[in-house]
C-alpha cells in the first residue's frame, strides 16, 4: 500500500475508478495533488497505469487508509458497494458517491458509515467527455449530522474551477432529476426509436432541415451515441415511473385530439402547457441566440452541415 508523500496530501480511493466517470475524477483529483488510488471490479491495472495512479489490489485495506472513498460504480451496484466498504472507514474520513440517483445511495451511506465518518451525496451534471469543470453544475447532497468539514472543502474545490454547486436533499434531487434527466432522455430516445420504426432516412432529411429541426435531431443523436447501460439505469430513479406515465398519457391525449381532427382541443393543450411553462418568450429569445450563433459560425450553410453540440 502506498504511503503519503507529504503530511498534507489527501488520500482518495475511487471505486469504479477504471470506468469513464471514475477515471475523470481520478484525473481531476490527481491534478489537484491528491494521492489517488483506483479500484474496479474488472481489475484493469492498465487503466490505473495510464492515469498515472495506483491500483488498489487490496481494496479493503485501501478503504481503511483513505481520507476519501468515492463510489463510482453502476447504479445497480452502488448500495451493495457502500454496504461493503463504509463500515471499514475511519473517523474523519468522507464517503461520497457520484450516481445520478441520490435517495438510495445517501440512505445507504448514512446507514453504514460509522460514527465520525462523513457522508456527501454528489451528482456531477456532466459526462466524462467534458474536459474541465468551468460552466458545469455539480449537485451536493449533505446529510444532517453526517456532513461537516468535507462539504466546504469539496464545494470550494469545485467552485474554484468554475463549477456551479447546488445543494439539494436526496428526495428533492430525485424528484427534479426524474424530469431533468429521466424524462428528457426518455423523450429523445423515444424519438430515436420512432425514427427507427418508421425507417426514416435521417441523413437524407438533413437536406431539408431548418436550424431548429437540426438542433433537435442532433440532440437525439447525442443521446443515442451514449452508453445504453447508463441511460437505462437513469430510468431506475424511483420518481421516474410516474413522470414517464404522465408523459405517455399526455402524448396519447394530444394524439387523440389530432387523430379526431379536434384542432381546438389540440391548441388548448398547447395553450395550457405554455401558461404553466411561463416566460416562453424568454425561452424563444435564448433559443434564437443559439440558432443565430450557429448560423454566424457557418454551421448551417445551405442547411447541409451538421452541428456540434
């Protein structure tokens, strides 16, 4: 087991550190001067070597000696891993997770972390392709009675690099993410699935796209280009089922109005949605800026070029 190179160096173990998100945090904390070790269930020592950090061959021993244990395994395994490692941590240390669901992991950390071990739920609202934190959002979920000095340390660290840090409790986090993540992903994947079912020629359609349509279709492609395992696991948010069911019901209500030729009914649904949304004109102005910026960059010359989002 490696030793500290200085008395002030913080020792961090990233469980799942050989995966994409875990590797991102391994690089990040290494650049901050932390003593980083990673562990992954597949034992990818080559990933640790490529990152320039230690691989924790004796994972539990590393847990016992670490100041921070960051859990970055799949959502399905997160609670199981927390149950295994949290009881072995020493007072004054911190256990944190970086999953997109907070209620289960935070409850597990609160339950299994011994007295004196701090708990901090963490949700980076960006993917591992982002090179820097500037402009990104990180949600922190502190636990009353189980979060102390480490909250300010982590918050200051992320904010110093230009991230926007928001504090939410676990239940509210999952309620919001059921819409912000689960619903939006579900809708985009649903559009992609419909294009497949229709055998619609997406590439040919680019010849006839308006900028608004091309932005939308590229967001669909952006989601479809991601890891299906991750996006499926996001749908496991305990609050997401009711949100999905409401979305499908509203789609069917719109469909029934359109199929019946009830255009007034269709328009009323849209009016009601706009009234609830609020500040739709401001949204129009913001989206116009995005579209016009792309046009100025020459991304829409003859409506034939793809955009990068």
